[in-house]
């Protein structure tokens, strides 16, 4: 739902004088362009991003991109009034809500007016909309939030409007006025359309039937076959389409006059997106009515033709292709594009959408290894902050992975189960991982204390000196990583065992000589000493300095 906002922002920035534009550009332009590639049409942003490396971690890339958009909007708002309007919030996804939260949170939110609209019937049906409204409620503490309901007209007002629309005929047809008021569902547009239809004398006078569906079908029946074909394509598409695609799927060419007729009849509308003109159905009720009259076989056929036309066009969106191929019942077609769709969502940092598409790839039976797809699902869920679901995905991957990958997946699942409250499953997987790498798990508290004292003594005698090694065997690295998972995963509910594995982790890392793992282990040791004030500030600062030297 934010695409139209960024499209308008891109157009506005492109028209700005260069001397004014420089003061608006954010620091993390490279990350901003990754998430919103349409902004590449602004040359100044492209130049700003050139030669600037992106952050490595997906979560950090997304954070920087969101902060860059926030900074850009804030800079615009500093010099002029800024109003941002987002329509159709009921179509929002959770990734869009995350972006809005980052842009709007206090302190330092842009001084702008945000206007959003959604259909009331979507309340309780959209998880993203529910989250968005909760977000708005939280922001009302530090901002001025007003919620305005555009309520339906009461029956009496609909009746008065119908009488005005019918003119002299209203006095002789009070029942018609009543039926129009009832059928309009409180929407002025429908009152107008029903009244206009009644004035044509095409309504069913004998039965007294006044139906909005009959009005829509009547309007469509007046069209040539080409007009109905074009409307059917738009209904099945479910959203705006390039005019060229609509005409190709409907089998038309140079249909300017037909499109004008449809606009005048309020059956279609034109939507601008960047440099393109798109065509869409005028109102959702028109789409619902026409789809209800389309046989399922006809709908599948139109989805297939749409998918084929879009597939052979320029800049095809693989996610849209997957949806149309699936709706057409063409799993093979969806299979061709589902991984590209998932990877595109991942590149755009839409992590939850990417997770859903990787799951769809598993369902469709793509040729890639099942365990790698399950791992990708987990990675995306983890990047989105859904640690428990990610842990379950990693655990699923274990069942399909080759033997040499299972330990890493088990420990990954164990780590995130333990950190998200899934102690039972996390401990089970952790113990299996420890067995894999031949690290013992103290069965009793007494044995854990003995192990801890022994390992702390070894560490005291050994010290923290190390020799970097360029080639550490993978099996040795894996032992270090499993010990790390045990030390950090147990810390929230089993302090003694966590401390024991923390000492083992540091000993293994120092002996292994791999710099990044030594850095990690030294920082855990420093934080542990700081928590209990062991051996003084100087020793803690020494550990931190050593870790910093390894990290740079």
C-alpha cells in the first residue's frame, strides 16, 4: 500500500531543483534504493548511494532503509507543510506496518499529516490492519490522532436523495424511492446509479425488483462484447493493469473509444503510477458483481491468459505471476516463478512475504532441496522478528537435511526456541546438538557447579592469549558454535549451566583461533564479569579492547 506514496515521492523529487535537493538526501541512500527501487529515477539519490556499501545483515539493511525514508520525509517537512495520504490500508501487509512504525515513532518523527483510509468491513479480517490500528493507538500518546468514520447515509437521507434524483417521478412511485434507499446500502453513489437506472425505464417495473447487481449487469449488457471482455479481465486481475496488457488479454487493439465509454459509464477508472497509466474497475462492488456471474472455468482461463501476457511483458512481477498461475490451476507455471518471487521479496526486505513464498515453493515441489527452502523460511521469519516460528522452520529443516547439515540446523532451532520461550523443545534440540559435537550436558545442578568450577579454573590457568589460525576445521568451529548456543540460550532460566557453557565456549574459541568467534566469546566473558564485578574494570576493558581489535 506504500508503493503509491513512494511513486509520488519519486516524481516530486525528480522535479525539484538540484540545489534544493541536496539538503534533503538521507545518509543511507543505498539501503533506501534497495527497498524502494523506484527512487532510482532520482539521479541525486543514485549518486548519493554510489560507492557506499550496504549493511550486511538484512535486519540492519531494513532498519537503515526505514530510517532513511524517515529522514527524507523529515527534511521535506522542515521546509514546507507535508501531507501523506495512503488509501486502501485494508490491503496493507505486516511489512508495511513495520515501515510505518519506524517512520512515525517518537522522538524525531517527521512533522507531517498522515491520512489513511480503509474499509470498515475489513476490521477483524486483516491481521495487518489490526496491528496498524494498535500502532495508531500507541502513537496517540505523543501525536494528534483523529479517527473519522465516513458512515453510511441513514435511510431517510437516502430516500430524500433518491427522490431528488428521480424528480417528478418520485411522487408517483414512493415504493421505488423506498426500494432504492434500501438497496443502496447507505452509499450515495449507489443511490445515484439506481435512480439513473430507474429513470431509463429499464428496471423491472412489474416485479418491483430494484437491484444494484441488476443495474451493473444491465450496464454491462448494453456494451459490445469487447467491452464485457475488457471488464472481465480487470475483474479477474484484482487490481490496476497497464492498458496494453488489458487490451492484449481481451483481444483488443486501439480501444480508446471503448475505454472512454467505460469511463463515462463509471465502470472503469484510470490510475496513474509513475509514468504509466493503468486501468482498474471503478468500484469494488462492480468487481464482486461481475465475478459472481463468471463461471469458474472462465475465471481460470482469464487468469491463465493474464499470467502469460504478464510473463512475456517487461518488468514482470514474479509474485503477481505466481498468484495468477495458481488461480489458473497451473502449478507448473507458478513453480517457474515462485523462487524468483521469494527472492525478490527478500531483496526488498519484505521478510514475511518472502517466508510465505518460500513455503509456497515447498508446496509446489520446486527442484531445490527441501531443507534449504525450510532454512530460508526460518531465516526470513527470524529477520522479521518471529523467532519461535523461525525455530520451528529450522527444526523442520533438520528432517530433510543431509547428515553434515543437521547439527547446525538443530543448534539454530535450539537457540531460537530457548530465546523465545520454547524451553522444552529448545532443550531437547540443544542436548541432541551437544551430543553431535561430543560436549556433555550436566545432568544435575551439583554436576553443573563442579563443571563450572573446573572450567573457570582452567580458564584462570590458561589466560586469554591466543594464536589466530587461518584454517580451523569445520568440526571444531561447530563445537564452538554449539557451546555458544548453550551459553546464550540457557542464560534466561539456568544461570549455572549457562555460565559453565560460557566458560567452555571461551576455552574452545581461544584454542580454535578463529578471530570472529574469539571476539564473540571475549564479549560474552566481559559482559559476565561486568554483571558480577569480577576482577575489576581494567580486566573487563582489556577484554573489550581485544574484541574490538579482532572485529576491525
